[in-house]
C-alpha cells in the first residue's frame, strides 16, 4: 500500500532523511519509531504531500506522492502531531467543513460526519466549540478529520502525545479499529504503543532506517520492544 524507495530530504546542509526504503502492507498497523529529530515527521509529511522530497520516490496505492499528489490526498488521511482546529467552529461544523474539503458529496456528508463522530467518540461533543475542548478531545477531532473520508491509508503523527492514561487507552482502541478497513502508519516514540496495537515496526535514527521487520521477529527470546529498539539503535546498522 505504501512503497518508499531511497527517499531523501535535505534542508540546506541538514540531511533529515537519508535514502530510506520500506513497504507498508495493506490493512496493517505499522509503528514508525525513533527519537525526537530522527526524521519521522519529515518522512510522514513527504508521504502526505506536504513536503517535496530532495530525491527518491514514495507511492501510496500506486500513486506517486510527488507527481500525483492530488490522487494520494484523495485516499490518504493525515493527523499531524499538532492538531490545528478552527476554534470558533463547533465540532460537527468543523468535520462537515473537512468533509467538504475532502470532496464528499453533499448527500453523503451528514452520514460521513456522523460516522466519524461515532467512531472517535465525539457525538456528545458535536455542539461544543473546538476552542473549548480539552487536549484529549482535540486529538479525537484531529483523528476524526483524518478518517472522515474513509481513506485507504491513515498516517498518524504522535496521536497520543500529551494525553492521560485513560485517553491513551481510548485512542489506541480507536486506532486498532481503523486497521479493519485501512492501512495505518503510526509515528510514535512510545514503544509500548506499538507493542499493543502494531504488527510491523520501522525504526529510524538520524534520518537512516535501521529496521523494517515484523513485531514478532523483533521481539523474541523474552525481549521487549524496548530491548530490541535499544539494541538496534546502538548498532546503527542500516537495513
């Protein structure tokens, strides 16, 4: 579903992403792991069409993220690390606006918004102004915006950052439910998050991809994902 080949991004003299290649299968949850500044967000923004690669290619469902970015955006939902909302709009209005921008027909918009609110547990907040929402509910609205058009691929950048334990558990359950119908690429530095909901792991460090493997292969012989991560990060051996 996602095919990345030698993807590279430079910001002046800074090499943020260094010739990484990986494949994300259909209807799976893949954890994209790395420390802050490792290159996770830059990679996700290139996949979402928000940044132009310096070199290399990235494709989503066969569509090139650079040369066919509109086609990619039609089938992809993206939730950034910092969810930006129009604070003066009510939740339902905001999602209706998002559905309109995503090209959902007027006749289907109401049901699409209702589905997204139900899936993200926002129905009871439908009349609340976005500016009055807690951090947890703002994250839910960001997730609802990403899935309202029922995309084939959902990219989530640190979706549980800043949430309390109960909110994290609820968000993980929502993400787990997404994989029944779409492919999920989940960026996080919380290793337990991937252990609980993911099936495959990508590990990036200093812009280089160090691992691309199934969770079961990485976590074995009594190791935790944290053990595997620390071992791989210490070796700095590129796949």
